[in-house]
């Protein structure tokens, strides 16, 4: 079967319920958020082990904080991974499912690897005390290695997906087919590294944020925080520089026919990356001051790079005349409105929750809400109740119409 | 049609069932426990009983680690295993319900951020604020159930959707309300079983007795109401599916439901009378019994969906069985019968696309993989092992088997065979070859 025809045949006949550009934008945005927290996870997980093994007052203390941070980071990374997981299946279903099926055992393995890694992370955080020796680090080391393995699986799935011309060869051997799903078929080192190296840069920025966040807490030692900030700024700069090199390596390893170096998405992404590097160079003097703009700038860079990654995918798949913009449409305004309204409402509520966390962490004792915070809380609860009333009301109307 | 994943003896479908079953324990806990928590916390503040907070702390740590580490990962695991068990099925769901899932995702974020903050700020923020977080978490997490039940129920009973193609017609289908209310009431029973287990770890005897007594009342009420709603749920099922309960569901599963609810009611009554008499091991056993009950119900729900993966639309073997005119989708039987399944499916080796004398059995196996492997394995033993089926019916001659294949759709739980006459012959030849 001709590949372009095959891809058309694989597309879901139901079509998609809204314009593809919206799914694409949501996919890229949530992927950027996902990969940022993947970076925080890998980096804090690595550094918490490093600090534990290195010892000394500062590193031990930092290691503990980072181990705790890893448990949160991995949760958030997963949470934010769910959204691109959904959206990629909407517009790239032929590719996503074919790639998953060809490595199905790994897809399932991924879940168990993550469960194990996650549990070990908790062990490494909750079970340590002054009596645990160097051998205890093994929990953290294995957790980190498993996180890395998860990344390898993710990367292989994402890269296999780009090569429909090879699928049938991976699946069949003569007249026999391989239904075991036990192989990962494709791996591209520079691409993989381009997602992994930033872990250390981002964790550098994470440390700068840490120093900034706790700077007014009386129970935090000034010297310690200063050390954390400086270490972070240094890491952020060095690894961003390495990342730029890896980026060019990846660029030059792409098929020449793509001429990706003239792609506007790539150019914007690369410009943001260089700007970030300059910014981080300046940040060395006063990491605390640069922390918040630093993380915003870094996110912007990641977002730009994620769009470049998407543009690259369009290049790969354009070879077979596949474009998400030709996807059959079955516009469904009702459910689109439901999501958009819920999303906006969710931001308000999530904003409230995060503000409580942010404010309570900045004081050493009990945090007492201000009247405006209290109001925000009440509004959040009211919004949730209104949501339920509206949706249930809709449901009752529909059920009465359809079944009574 | 995508490549196929075979799991020796088990089938990808069973991997999915195991994952889904495993997911039940943490996920139902996550929706229900916080309601109990908020109730106890409110009491603690109102009646000035700070000692109750020890329970809150323990119960929410269980929630955080167990529900949100294993619960959310196994939730993603269900999705992944559904993907590799039935990619076209999950694709069909997603292409209709993507905004439903995206909406669910918003609440999922509220839930996960909620539990972290609820746990880590206990005693570090003022009481009112902490309770607010609890309420947000509780309502938000129940809302995830409001949404997911719509999609789950849709797979079994798609309501008016096949005619209208409308999101909400499929969502608020004939089994939606009965299932939502049943799951909601049962969820309190689950919260109660866990709470009693956590209470056994509390040192203060007053607190322990109080928690156990309260929980047992929640448990009894939840189970009794839940059982009544379960009967209503059975009534709302479409006739064809209800009939399959009699035809397909093993007696063991049905007994499992009745016995486990009976045992649990007795357990809760005992807990109410002698709250301090319950220790950790029996409390965990009670959770296991509960698990057995839920497992039986969920397995039956899966079974009676046959032969469809999405009710009135797509068969379990990923072939579209019915038109959905509103969405411009046509059934595939006609085109496959004309062109042949080997030409229709993309992932077929070139040497098997044309049938000749030499490749009959191989082609037959290929067809069987595409059309039968979602429900049968081809090993000697395992899930509805095809060799056993073939031996049971004593298949000896390809011609007779061709007749059997013609009537396949006559079974209430199997999709019809689709393909050309030559393909049917090849499949029959392969099936006969299994009978040795
Ligand atoms: C620590 C664990 C994880 C690591 C290290 C990781 C790493 C990665 C990497 C490196 C990529 C980019 C692959 C490439 O394009 O070459 C990626 C993409 C992705 N990840 Fe993760 N990930 C993790 C967990 C998760 C989880 C739990 C989910 C699901 C909830 C998820 C969902 C996704 C999705 C949907 C994509 C995008 C696929 C695409 O657009 O092609 N990830 N991840």
C-alpha cells in the first residue's frame, strides 16, 4: 500500500470536533510545560543523589529539599503529560498508534518503570535520616536511571512515529509478522540529548528560584541560600551553552532536504535560546534577582523550541502529504465550549490553590489568609458548584428529551 | 487497522483488564476519601477536638502516596493498555470525546495540586483556609467521576448518539444516571473501608472508636443505597447487554458481587458495635473483599459489551459495524467483503496480500489475528484459546468451518466474519489446522 494512502486510511473516520490549529496549539503548549517539568524531575532527581553522596552541610540540606521537590515535579510532569498525550492522538492518530503498537510491550513497561521510579523517589525522600549511609543513595540512583529509561521510551515512540516508511519493515519479516512489541526501533542521540541536557540547565534555574523564594524566611541561613543561588546560576549557564551545541548537532543531523535552518519556527526558537544564554551570563552576579525572569525566559525558550519540534514533525510527515490541516472536521461547539469554559474556571481555581501554597511557604509559622484570599477561596468553591449545577441541568434536560 | 500486539496466553485485552482492576483500588479511594476527611476535619474544628487531626494527617498521606502515585499512574496505564489492546477503539472514543477528556484533565489538575497542598499545609495555614482546600479537592475530585462515567457508560450504551452523533446525547445516555449515582454511593462504602483500616493505626482509643463508628455508618449507608441503585442500573441496561449477563458472565462473578456486599455489610455492623475490636489485618482483608466485589462488577461490565468495543458502532475487533450517518461514517463490512480484509488492512506482509495454494494457512492466521485476536488467543491455553474452541466444535473440514464462519455474527457476542470467499476459506483452513 502506498504510504500516503495508508496514512489516510488510518485516520479516524469520525474526524475531529474542532479546528486542528487549536489542538495543535494546545498540544505544543502542554508539551512545553510537560517537558519543562520532566527537566525539573530529571535534574532534581540527579542532584538530590549527587548532593547526598557529596555530603557536607550545604549539600545534605539541599539534597533533602530536592528529593522532596522531585516527588512534586514528577507528579506535575505526569499531569502535564496527559494533555499532549490526548491531543497528539487527536491530530496524529495514525502515527501515534502505529508507533505504540510496534513497541507495545515497552508502552506497558513504561507504566511499571514509572511506578517503580516514583515509589523509589518517595523512599529516597521519606526514609532518609542521619543514620542512612552512602548505600542508601541506591534508591535515588535507580530512580534516576528509571526516569532516564522512561525518557528513552518516550523518545523512541516519538521518533518511530516520524518514519512511516519503515513501519512495515519493523513489523514484518518476510511473510511473518512480529506481534511481540518488544523492540524499540529508532533512536536518535542528538534529538534525545536535546530533551535531556536542559534538565541540568532548568534545575540550575530551579535552584535560583529556591534561593529567591526562601530569601525572607528567618529560618533559612543567608550563606546557604547564597550558595544555592550561585550554584544554580552557574549550572544554568554552563548547561544552556552545552544545549546550544547539541542543538546544532541535531540540526546538522537532519535530512538535508528539510533545510530546517531556514524554518522560521526554528529561527525563533534558536534566537530565544541564544538570548537566554546571554541573560544567564548576566545572572551570575545576582542569581536571586534574575530568578523569576529567568524561569519565564526559559519557559519561553522551551515553548519556542516545542513549536520548532512541531514544525519539524510537519516536515517529516509532509513527505507523505500528511497535514493535520486537512483532517476531516465534525465541529462540535457544545463540547468545545464546555472545555474552554472549564479551562478558564480551572485556571481561577488552580490559581487560588497555588497562591495558598506560595504564601504559606513564605512564612515560617501559620499562614492566615487575608480577606481577599478568603474571597477567592469562596469563589472557587462556588464556581465548582455552579459547574455541577449547569452540567447536571444540561444532562437532565437531555435525558428528559431523549428518554421520557 | 494497526499492527497487532499479542500477549502469550493472556491477550492484550487481559492486560488492560488487569491494569483497570488494579486502578480501581486507588482511584475510588481518591474520589471518596477526601469527603470523609473533610467531614472529620470540620468536626474537629467545630467541636474543638484537635486530636482528630492525627487521623486526617495519616489518611491524607495514604491518599497522597497510594492514590496519586499508583492511582494516577495506573490511570495513565489504563489508557496506554487500552491503546495497545484496541487502538482504533480508543481513537474512536477520543475523536468523539476529546473535549470531555480535556475537561476531565482540568479537574485532574485541581485534584492533584489539591492533595499536595492539602497534605503539606495541614497545620500550616488557618483552619478555614485548610477546609476550603479540602472542599475544592473533594468537589473537584467527584467531578472527575461525573465526567468519566459519561464516557464509560457511552461505550456500553451509546444512547441516541448513533443517530445524532451529538456529544451530549452519547454522554447522557440511558445508563448514565444510574451508574453515576451507584458509583457515588458505593464510593462512600469504599472510603469507609479504608478509613477503618487507617484508624487501626491510631493510638488514641477515643479517636479510633469515633472514626471507626462514623466510618461504619457511612459504609452501611453507602452499600445499601449502592445495592438498590445497582438494581436500577441493571434495569437501565439495553436488553441485548442484559441478556449477555445470563449468557456470558460466569456464575463465580455474580456470586462474588452478592457475597462481597453481604460480608461487608456484616463487617460494618460489627465495626459499629465493637469499634475497637478491629485490627489492621482484618481491615485489610475487608478491603480485599471489597476489591473482589468491584472486580466482579467491572469484569461483567466489560463482558456484556460484546461484540462491540463502542456500543452500536465499532466491534471489538476494531471493524466498524454500523453507519453513523450524522458523522459521515459508514460501516466497513461491505467494502471489506468486496476488497478483502488483506487488501483493506495496511499492516499485512506483501506475500500475504494474494492468496495462493502455498500460503493458505499463513493467510488464515493473518486474518485470524486481525478479526479474532481481540477475544481469542492462539496458544494452546489461555483466554478463549482458539485451539480449544476448534476442538470443542470438532472442526475437521474446511468447508464445514466456512459455514460456521458465515454464521459467526449469529452469536450474540461475536462480530460477523468479513472478507472475500477466498479469505474465508483460508481462515477455515487455518482453524482446521489448529485441531490436531
Ligand atoms: C520521567 C518521566 C518522563 C520522561 C523522562 C519523559 C520524557 C519525554 C521526552 C524526552 C519526550 C520527547 C520525545 C521526542 O520527541 O523525541 C517526551 C514526549 C512526550 N511525553 Fe514524556 N516523559 C516522561 C513521562 C511522561 C508521562 C507520564 C506522560 C503521559 C502522561 C508523558 C507524555 C508525553 C507525550 C504525550 C509526549 C509527546 C509525544 C509527541 O508529541 O510526539 N511523558 N517525554
